[in-house]
C-alpha cells in the first residue's frame, strides 16, 4: 500500500465525514473535535487565511487536519448542493394506518419551503412532507447519495452550516 500523499488531508477527510466532529459557531468560526483528547480546537477564517489553535498549526504552521476538515466540509457541501438532485418523494401510503387511500390536501408555505400535505381518507390523519433542501442548511442531516469528483459514490455528509 502506498502512503497517503498528505496524511493531514486524509485525516481531515475522515473528520469531515464523521458526525459530531465539526461545529459551526459563526461565519468563519468553527470548532473541531480533537481526535486525541476531549477538547475542541477553534478554527477561524482570518484575513490571512485559516487559523487553528491546535499545536500542529500553532507551532509548525502547517495546514492541520482541522483546517482540512473545515475546508473539505465546506467543499463537500457545495458539491452536494451542486449535484444532489432531490428526487420527488412519492407518497403512496398513509404513515399511520398504511392505507393507500390518500389524497393531496394542499400545500403549506413556510420559510423552509413548500410542504405538501396529505390526508388519509381511511383514518383521516393529515400528514405532510417537507422535502426542501434549504431546510438542511439549518439542521445537521445526512445525505447519503452525492456525486464526488464525477464518480457516483455513496458518502455521508453531515451538514453543519
Ligand atoms: Zn488544527
Ligand atoms: Zn391512514
């Protein structure tokens, strides 16, 4: 096996792909969980570039795995936005009683997008689905299908922005 060309980048990719490792504090300010101890490092986008307060970055001046993780996460998010096509979800069953006897019951608009409402004619339950992508901006959510570097590949992306 060949050694990875850039171990920090590899590590950053691992961090970016795992859940609960990266948190957005503000625009350009993130916290990344330390991989070796139970603490978080501060990663900031400054006027002179990304800065992290981990020893690797502070003392060696390297682009550490935490900065890699942020940049990869941001890049992935853009990639996913570009390539993920949300297929319309076909609702065929009532989630409560399983009946196929359902009908559309109007669309509700809110700031997360349009929500299609359905009504079950058997149990009278009204249910709705929000399949808007915008909503994911604000809630960490896994998207399991994304295109990466032109190849179709399953990957998990946890949005944190
Ligand atoms: Zn760092
Ligand atoms: Zn029902």
